[in-house]
């Protein structure tokens, strides 16, 4: 696990783990979840922390054993400390080694997917290579020497299969089923295709936001195993988390102002 963090960062993670009596591996896993949101929220499925759970900066904590207040307190304390360390720059990934390209530019050595960091999984089928980065919501595909990077939105890609026909020889599945690559925004590559079109007016913006806020509540993630007491109430709370996370994405892209995001977040939290 230490391979991806700087030595100083890993020592800070180890210190936090020791203070809480939690294994370093579990805390490192939790840290990776927090790093994907710059310390603002985390989704995790860590047996040592009660299985599936979520945390959001500001005091929202959910664990599989929803009535275990001691576990909630532990998870919240861990996330708060780790989040503070991330914001302070005391936890960082190791920089990838660089190589000099023929055109004078540099790129990470040995990684065809560029500077996306460390993938959750990689593979190759029928001449098509792929790298999945669930923590930063990216999917990189290399075909015929060309690399295309997709924004996977809220898809948590967990399966890869063979496709007959279509633009790519592989298919991907998430918690929603088969992922339609044509529906994902392209970050780079893709015959010059650009990201999804920017918002043109307030009516479009409002429609996007209201569709998120008013959509039926559904579980945000599907853990491999849920405790028996992981009830419908917990699933409802997970749906609230999911909506807030989507709104946060709109804020980060400049579609929502900070004030608009806070108002919508308050509206959702009041439903709990």
C-alpha cells in the first residue's frame, strides 16, 4: 500500500491508524477514497469499519451498523483527521517517474494512460487496452495506438466483457448495468470530440439541478455484502449523499455557484 504515497504521507497515515487502533491497510484504503474528492467526502466498503459506509465534510457519517455510535464516531474522527492532512498537503501521492519524448515533452514512464495516476484495474482484450480509475472517475482506452479518456460520471466500473461490433471490442459494467461509452463525456482523444456542451442559460442549469434533486432516491453504491441491519433508511440516506455528490460535481464545473450548491444541499439534508 505504501507504494502510492510519499514516505512522509504514509507515516502520517500510519500515525492516524495507530491512534485509532485501526489497521494501516484499512486507513490507507480510506485515505484513497478521500483523496478522490480532495478530502471532502468518501465512499468506502472496508470490513474493519463496518463494511459499506459514507462520510461527508460537515458532519454526515453513515456506517453499515447504523446504530453503532462508537463506530460512527471512529469513522468520523478518522475522516476528519485525514481530510485535514490532505488539505494541509501532508498526504500526497508519489509523483510518477517521467520520460523524455521525441518531441521534447515528458510523460509518465511506462504508462500509456498518461498522468491519471494509479488505476484500480487494467487489462487488454482483442487489441484494446483499458485502465479504470474509479477514485477519480476516469476510464482510459487505448486502441490502434490512440488513447481516449472518458469521464465515468457516477459509474463505479467493476466488470469488463467482450463486445461484438461497436467502436470498441470491450464493454464495461457498473452498478447501473452496461456502461454506454457514447453517453460519457470525453476528456481527451476521441477524434477531437469535446466535453459535454456547457450550460447556455439558466433554464438548462435549473433543469439539470432539479432533475438531480427531485429524482427518486436510490442507493448510491452496491456493496458486495450488506449487514442484515443495513435498512431502507440507510439506503435513503445513501441516495441523499448521491444527490449531494452530483451537485458538488456541478459546482466544481462552474455550473452552480457556491451559494446555489449550499442551498440545494441544505434542501436535501432537511429531508433526512
